[in-house]
């Protein structure tokens, strides 16, 4: 029987590329997100690769929806061996004194609470099988801070801390926890951050070569295909054109 991986936020960017690459590796996949049409399109693409796929449409900010979606899993779909906690977003770049409460709440509720709800729902399915791998999408924003990054950086610092904390809780259950901390990756991330302003989003990557979805998906596939006794704890992956959150080499 093929192994099962669950990827949150598979309707775009890193999550979509990861779902496709994990499927190519031989896993059957559970894909999640809020956009039903995109989940269906991705499910078709995965089926064409000869893999089984289960799309689940829900909002990770909603604890009840999250618990119900995982609680309803049947048969082989309960045997999740890899959970990729990828769903997340930045909203806005305002300095702290001008922060918009709704932006803050969306980031905190998705990036921290959503990741917690998913992990709480899925980890018991791994614990009964005494094995598994949780991959958390943190960020370079979880290692450093930058102007206007305030709450987004705080949520990713929380993910970084949770990865370390989860690793201690999961230790006796033989469950690996990998923290992935990318720099700039060109996805819909900046379009979401700038609330649909395409010119502002394009400006982020102007004159430099960012990472791609596939760069991160390849890294995740590498991490989850190491031998049972090997865990990659923390991976910082940057574009060659970016030294840290603030130093970017542009033409
Ligand atoms: P995208 O905007 O392209 O994708 C984000 C995904 O998250 C979408 O599939 C979206 O699906 C999902 N999502 C957002 N909110 C929710 C929610 N409430 N419930 C369920 N799903 C949700 O961005 P990326 O692929 O770039 O981002 C993926 C992760 O990588 C994020 O955690 C981000 O913080 C992190 N990251 C990104 C970097 C970058 O530069 N791009 C760098 C470092 C980390 P839908 O809207 O359908 O719900
Ligand atoms: C996304 C990377 O540098 O925009 O997490 O915060 S950054």
C-alpha cells in the first residue's frame, strides 16, 4: 500500500508543488485548502500521475471544521505518515502602530492556530502507528525580523518554536519534525500580502532571482525520504541573491 501524505494549503504555491512532487515520489495524498475549484484541478493532475488523492476543503482557522475533516477520514486515509503544515500567509506591511487588527488576526489564526489545530488532529493518527513525519513551513521571518514584518515574523518565530517543542513531544513516538525556513519564494504570497496589488507583488522580486515552489518542494521531498533513523531538524533555504531578510542583491 502507498504511504499517505497530507499537505495543507495545496491550492497554490509551495503546497501545490509539494503535493505534486510527493505524489510523484509514490505517496497517495490528501490535499487541503479553501478553494474547491483549485483542489479539484489539482486532484485531476495527481490522478493523471496514477496516484490516489483525497481533496478536503476547509479553513484551518476553524478548529471544528479541521477536527471534523480529519475525524471523518476512513480506511487507509487515516494512516497519514507525512503532514506538511504549509497553509499560511502574510497580510500587510504596516508598522506596528498602524497595524490593522483584521490582518493581524488572519495571520495569527492561520499561521499559528491553524498549524496547531491540524497537528492536534493528525498527530494521534501517527502516534498509534508509532511513526510519522511533521513538516512545518516556517520562514526566514521566523529567524529574523524586518521593517513591516512585525506580526508575520512573530507568527513564524512561533512556528519555529513549535517545531522544536513538537520534536520533544513526539520523540518517544518516533515521529520526526522538520522545520523549513525559506527566504523569498515567488508564489501568490506577495499578491496576498499586498491584498491583490500585482505591481507591488512584482516589485518584491524585481531584479533578483527568487526561489521557486519546486525548490521548496524538492527540499521537502528530500527531507521526508531520508532513512528512518535520520531527521533533518531545521532547513534554511535562501535564493543566492538574498543573504538575509534585508540584504538582497538586485540588478
Ligand atoms: P501562497 O499564497 O501561494 O499559498 C498559500 C496557501 O495557503 C494556499 O494554498 C492557501 O489556500 C492556503 N491557505 C491560506 N489561508 C488558509 C486557511 N485559512 N485555510 C486553509 N488554507 C489556507 O503562498 P506560499 O506557497 O508562498 O506559502 C506557503 C507557506 O510558505 C506559508 O506558510 C508561507 O508563510 C510560507 N513561506 C512562504 C515564503 C515565500 O516567500 N513565498 C517564504 C517562506 C515561507 P486557500 O486560499 O485556497 O485556502
Ligand atoms: C516569506 C519570506 O522574507 O517575505 O516568509 O518574510 S519574507
